[in-house]
C-alpha cells in the first residue's frame, strides 16, 4: 500500500476534526443577540428576565408565544398599551426601534424565540415584511 491510498481517509478525519472545533463556537442567532443586547437588554435584561416588574420578561413569556404576529410591529413602533405577561400586568411604554431594518428585526425575533429556553417558531424575512405592512407607526395596542 502506498501513501496515496490513505490520503482520502486522512482528509476526511482532518475535516471532521476541524468541523468539531468550529461547531463548538456555533452561534446561530449571533446578529440577533448582538442587536438584542444593544437595543433591548437594558429593559428586558441580558437573560430575558425583565426589569423588576417594570418591564416584562421575554424568557418563558406567554405573551411572546401568543403574539408572534405582532412582534415586528412592536419592535419597530413600540407599545404603549398595558399587557399581561405570565399573569402580571405591565404598563410602561416600550419605545420602538425604527432604525432596524426588516432583516435585523427578523434576526432579533429569531434570537428571542430561541434564547433562554424559549422554543418558538423560526420566522422568515418575508413574514416580517408582511407583518410590518399591516401595522401603523402609531401602533399602541398589544392586547388580545
């Protein structure tokens, strides 16, 4: 046997080793996490727990699960209504972040939907664009 017979096996093993090292740092929602940390974490906290009863949690939040269709509008235009999250009322207004584009909003929602033990749907940019066409800049209601 010559060395050329071992080359495919060696290449395959090397590739597997490289992929295993790279996958240890796999962060599927990295841009969403970075945007969340910059725009949202001050009130909703790094761990999604909310701020001492003033601002609602996003981790394990029933509101988040039950209002997926409104999230893009809330992120872009804010929310000025009282909402019920996990059996607790929250009435502090949330400012919108109008500078985020549709792709960035999609990334934030996908991060939130999969962070802190949340296991919610993956959204597509097309879904977010459609949702945003149906909301107004003066969005103020998040109620059922």
